[in-house]
C-alpha cells in the first residue's frame, strides 16, 4: 500500500541493527472523532500493554477530518460519530465496514457564576438558544423552568464546533427533529451554518468546546458526557420527548430498543421513553473491507475484539454507554469482514 | 543687546514658554519611560507564567514519558521533544546547505548578476511568507504524494521557512569579508573555490552561524506548518527497535497547541511545562548565537 | 585546455597556478552554488504552482463571489471569505496601531540618549527576546493571562461606552481585542528594530543643528528626527503589518473563529490564517480547492504588503545616502 513508507522504515530498521522482532511489530494509525477519543486512547494504551507488538496511534481530530484521512489513505482506520455519507462510501473501492464501538450522550455544559448544578432546560429553550433566539440567562423561559435558582443577567455565549464534527451532526439531527425552524433554517450535518451573532464562538473538537465553556462565564456548549464528567463542568438536565427532565449518564436503556440494520448504522434523533436521555448516539469505527496487509487486518480485528470485551467494561466508568449484548454479537460477526 | 536696552519690562512670556516647553519635554520623556516599561511587561509576564506554572511541573518524568490520554494524570512529552529535534534536524539538513551555497553565490560568485538579483528578491519574499502557507505547500508536496503524515513532511515545511533566513544572513556575513583578503588569495593563484573555503568561509563563519542558529530557533518554535504535515503522535518515533519516520510525529509546538485547548488541568500544566522547555531551547539558541556572532574586532 | 602563457613552477614561492584537479573542483563547487540559487528560485515557483495551481478549480467554480461572500457552509457548498479577510485586516491594523505606537516609542527611547548605553542594551535585548518567543506560547499566555486580565476593563467599556460601535458587544472570552493585543506584542520587535535603524541613520549633525537652534530634547525628536526618518519608520510599520497579516497560531487560539464582520473590539472574528489552520486538516478534495484559493488570497495580500514595505525601505536607504 505504501511501499515508500515500508522501504524507509525497513532501511531505518536495518541501519539501526534492530532485532528480528521489528518485523512482527504492527502499528495501526487511526484518526477522527474527538467524542470517543478519551475512551479510545485508554483502550489503545491498555491494548499496547496486553500485546506489546501492537501499537495503535489514534489522533483525535474531529469526525470530518478522520473520514478525510480515511479517503486520502493516510490512516488505517477512522472513527466518526456521524457514520459516513453515501458519497464518501462510494469513494472507497475496497469496501467499507462500519462498526459501532460505543455510544455516548451529548450534554449541554454551561458555566455560570455560583456554579448552580443541574439547570433544567425545556426542549424549546435549548433549541432556541442554539438558534440565537434566547440570548440571556435570565430569560423568562429559562427562569420559569428553574424555580428557586437565581439565574444571572448575563448574555448567553454559545460555544459551537469550529471543525467538521460528528458531535455537531448528532446534535443538529436532534435539534432538527424537535424544532421545525432549526430544521428549515440551519439543517443538520457535520457543520452547521450557525447564526451570525457575536455571541457564537467556535472552538475545535470536544476538548476545545469544553475548555472554552470552562473559561467563559455565561457560556453554553454541546459536548460528549465524558468530557463534562472528566473535566468537571456543570451540565443541564434536558427535557425528553416524554416531557421529563433527564440527566446524562443514566445508562443505556435508550439503546436497548434499537435494532441495528446490516450496515450497522442507526440513529436515535429523539428517543421515546420516560427515562430516555434525548441526545444519544452510537459512534463508529470505519475500516476498509479489503486491506493490502493481512497482518494489519488481523491487528484491526484484534483491536475490535478488545474493544468489545475489555473495552466495554471501561466505557461505563468513563461516561460512555456500553453496547447492548445483542449489538456486541452483531459487531463481532461483522468484524470478520475486515480482511 | 538692542533688545535688552529697549525692554523696560521683563520677558515673562518667553520664560513661561521655555518652562512650558521643558515641562512638555519632561512629560514626553516620562511617557517614553512608561512605554518602555509597559512594552517589557509581556516578556516578564510570559516568563513568570512559564516559570511558575511550567517550572512547578518540570521533572525528569515529564521529559521522558509519553503524553497522557484525556483523563489520565501524569505523563509527559518525551516523544514531542524528540520529534521537534528530529524535524528541525531534517529541516536543517535541507535548508543549511542550500542556504549557505546560495548565500556564497549571492555574496561572492555573482553579486551583481541578474540571477542574484532574482534570488535575493525571492528570498526576501519568502521571509514574508505566512508560516501556515509553508504547511499548505508541504502538505500538497509531501503528504499527498507519500500518503502519510510524516516527520519529513514537517521537516520540509520548516525548511521552507529556514532557507530564506539562512540565505540572507549568509550573504550579509560573507559580504563583510574584506576585499583585500580575497585579493591577496587570488593573487597567489587560488581558484575561487579555494578563496571561498580558505578565506571567505572561515572569516565569515561566526556571522553565518548566527543566521543558521536564528533560523533553527525560529523553526523549533513553529506550529502552523506542522499542524497538517507532521500531525501529532502519542508514541515514540523509535520504539522497540523500529524507527517510524514515515508516520505522524509529535512536536512540542503542536503539543502545546493541542493541550492548551483541553479542559483537563493535567494537560494544561503539561502545556505550560512544554512551553517552558520550548522557550528555553529557543532562548538558549538565541543567546549562544549572539555570543558566537559578537563582533570581534 | 590551452594555457595563454606558460607559468614556470616556482619552488621558492607559495604562489602556484591551480592544478587541473583544483580547476575541476572549482567548477564543481561553483556549479553547486548555482544549484543552491536555482533551488531558491525553484522553491518560489513551486510554491506559486502548488498553491496557485490547486486554487484554479476553486477560482473557476466560485470566482470573485468567493472573496465577497460572507457565508462559509461546506454543507451547502457555499464558501465566502469576506469575514476572514475583514478579520485579518482589522486585527492586523489594530495590532499595528498598538504595536506601532509602542514600537516607535521604544525605538526613540533606545536611540535618542535617554539611557546609558548599558541600560539601553538591556531594553534592546528584552525587545529582541520578545521576538524569539514562539507564537503558540503567546497563544497559551493569551488564553490564561490576557483574556482574564482585560475582562473587567472590557465589561466596563461595554457598559459605559456601549453606544460606540467599537464596544457594542460584551467580551465573551476569545475575540478581536485579545487577539490584537497579543499580535501587537508579536510585531513590536520588528517595528522597534527597523525604526531604530531608521533613526540611527539620521546624521548626527542634523540633530546637533536642532539643539543649536535651542530646541528641547523632544522638539528635536518630534520636529527633526522623526520627519527625517519618516520613510524608514513608515517602512517599519508596513513590514510589521505584513508580519501581523500572516500570523496564525496565536490568532487561531484567541480570535474565536466566528465568521462575522463587526467593528466591535470584543466580538469574536476569524482570520484567513486561522481559517486555514482549522479547516485544512479535515478538508476533502472539494474543500481543498477552496482552501487553496483562500491560501492564494492570503499569499497575495501579504506579498503586496511586504513588497510595499521593502520598496519603502529601499527608498529610505537610498534617500539616506
């Protein structure tokens, strides 16, 4: 696949008079979604300890960038929260295997003076904040939902993603499902043309949005639950379809009802159920079905198997949702097609 | 004299203006002092932050370990330190020979030629090239052709930024070599190559080295050209007997950029520590180059 | 090779005609030097071809609407960089205003006998070290020091002078003012260094003549030294502007990356270089064309500014002679 790369690596290995082990070592390079990045990085570090001959180098760059790297063949695999578009799928002659590896919830993290916990945001409030229609924290519609909480007279600074992001795709899919105006004016996708307002700030990746929210009084931003949990940022209780206010991190009941189709891509733009958290999504790893190097293909299958077994145990602790057992079986079967 | 004799009144107005003028002068001097002090504040503030926030974290562990994943404690940036040295080294291997050879041409072989005028203009234009465009160039030239983010791609991008600095400083340095010294050598039957190697280069070398080191210092601190040429890596370039030059490569500058945007305190501390190390490297090179390049006579 | 005249070997002299080997080496080495020069020219050509050539499809597709457009929406294939151009120019001019004032003041301070030479050298070193600190470190410093430091002032300005377009919006965090402040610090060394050269080039007798006519220290500086060195100082400002326009990292970290055109100092903005830094890593072929087009625009803007700057410098140097 990359003869030049191997030539250089090989030559270098010879020059450095390395041991015969060097040829056995496999290094997989992946890039993409920042949403599952903390989890993946933990997996790969642990996997490297369990199998010292396998190094997985994952760069969290955003889903869009990951898919682009995958198409440019600069990486062995990619990760994306927005799966992959039909046009992009058509660009890969080797065939593409999408595998959901974990799932997560998107929370609205905020930074308010006095750090009030668990502000309640009704559906039409948070969708209108992201439409730029509700601009102050002491707006009557917010205070009405939060009796007893003193909300400051501060402008709402909305922090959105600067890069092409699967988190944005999932979030905008949800907003489009619950708010007609959002669907008509902004639409859904990896990038959204947010309202032109000086209270919308862009930051790269989940990390950047979380950091900006933390540094900016009066800010609100959408991030994966794990980031809010690990960075200790306050996040809102969101109103679900049944009208209940639900906190993220309450578990995977939402996912259990979903049956994955053969292409392994399913969405939950606005789940039913009284306890269901409203913004939940799978996140996928993307592989080529036929790989030039069988050893790499085997290494990738090994990586997937690790993720399905040991990996799922870590998911819960870090703020992700473990895959339901039926999905694990489905993914294991599908992973066999990576050759 | 005539004035004195005629004036039966003193000249208070003149004195007052003189006093006013002096006062204004004094005020402006105060303003100049204030400006100078204000302009020095950023440097001291940066250094203070680096020393207090970066220095408290600096340790052997930080210099020798791999970067932590998002939530982990500890970790370091050993691989980024190595990556920075490797990529600056690659850039220097490309830029220094080309730059010095071109500098020799501009200063000694054909200073007045049309080619030299064009090259001088080209080098001056290149010094004004935004560093991100060097990255765009290396991305198109190396990353897309080899199909991988790599240390050489980063090296090429840095070399583009180093070359013009080396060329122009080398030319300046070599031009300073007195003509009489060269003439003496020519008179003894030396070829131009011999004059260059035995007279011009040894005499001009300290000043050439200053330029080279300034170029190296600039390259070490550059981030923008590496963002999408070398990318970043969480692993060592050289691990258990295999060298992976053709894979994504970590660098201090990109690590600082990545970690500065993270919400985790551990990463932000590491960003400060990495900044301290980077600034120390750059300042040491700068200071050494000043000592080398100090005029001796 | 025919020799024009015979040279007898002189055993009692160090002077020798070059041997055949030495001549070959000479030719080879000069060839190498030529090659070096050609490589420089080739580099410029390659830069223009790589960036310009890859920008052509984008130019054909989007034309001048690209430069005048205000929407950047890859979903609907709408690309406009006017907000980024505006942000680039506005932040750079703000930085020039601040950095220019301090830079020229600093140059006056260091050249016009305010300080004993030793102390002047200390200040000169401080300014030069400012230039050595990497842009990304300034970005980090900007996030954690500058933004929190200017927040109270920005809030106060917004509350009391909010009717002025410059203070219309409140500061969220990242925005034009913190970006421009850091940018000003980054261009200050360039401006100070080049202005010092210009001021030093003014002949001593000009200054002495001013003192002789009874001018105070500052009258001599403002009415004689500055006008005489004006061209050089102007050149310094233009070169500083050129540096500000192309600066990437500190801006990408501090400017807020929001595509909008606003006069307000506290509103977030975008710049061409930051746009490239953030979008390039994830660009598909369709977007690469567009980004190459934006690169070309950035290259042209900086090129023009730098050319103007260098020709002014050239004029001032010739004037001084």
